[in-house]
C-alpha cells in the first residue's frame, strides 16, 4: 500500500470532498447536539466508511 502514490492522493482527495460537502452536512442536519458531539458522531460514521470503501476499491488502488 503506497499512501503517497498518485492514485491514493486522488482517491482520498475525491473521497474527502464528497464527505465534506455531502455526507457530513447531511448527518449534521439530522442531529441537533453541541458541535463536539456532532463531530464525534460524524467521525464515528465517516472513518468506518473510509475503511470500507478502501477495502472495496483495494484492487483499483494497488
């Protein structure tokens, strides 16, 4: 696994953009807690999602 290869950089950049502008605002709109709790809940959803997507696309990335 070469984290600094062009494929990984592009992959995580696109995944980060999708997460930052679609998934996180959607999650935050569903809950109404303090900002710290919202960050914890969002992280608990996003980090496993990154792990799952990376495993599913492992063949493309290597």
